[in-house]
């Protein structure tokens, strides 16, 4: 992993799975005291976030009203320390040495927002663990 401490989540439109993942990742990282960033990008970004996603994230107290999906670029990946892809082939955009984890089994958000959100959120603690420092063992008593 690089020193950037930024996870890039990529899906086709940058407005569903990757946005849900980035927003919840950021929230969980902050809750654990981890200084990590998260970015949501799309291969072919939508013009706006679908109402179903806005509503679902608002129910989670995450406000993405006004957010505009952004296109995946090589520059964005150059600043990443890790990438999670939802069914996207990132090909030559990925710099050498950058780890890409594929979550291709996550269904489309239009099928069931809550089920998709729950599946993504359940995977995030394992991903966050990559940056957590294990507690130091107590010194042996003499």
C-alpha cells in the first residue's frame, strides 16, 4: 500500500455501490479514529445520484444531495492506496503495485438498496482492518 491513505471505490456509474461504500467507509474510519479518505468514482458516471440512493443514505444520516458522480481517471488511482472495484475492469489505468480488490458479487442497487448496503457495510470492517494498528502487548512484569 502507498502512503496516500485513500481508498477508491469504483462502480459503473459512480453513484450507487461505490458511493454507498465510500460514505460508509469514511464514517467507519472516523469512528475508529483512522485518518483515511474514500472516493467514489465511475467508469461511465451518471449525471446525478439516483433518488433511491440519496433517500437510502439519508436514512443512514449521510447526505449526498448535491454530490455529482465523477469519472475514474489514472490520476485518481495514482493517489490511491487501495481500490475496490464493483464489477469493473480497470485495466491499464491501475498503476503498478496498486492493489485492486474486486467485489463483483454485489448486485445492482436498483434491485434492493438495503440488501446491497448491508452487504457492502458488512465487508468494510475487514477492509478497515488493513490500516488499524494492533494494540501493543503489555510488557512482561519482572
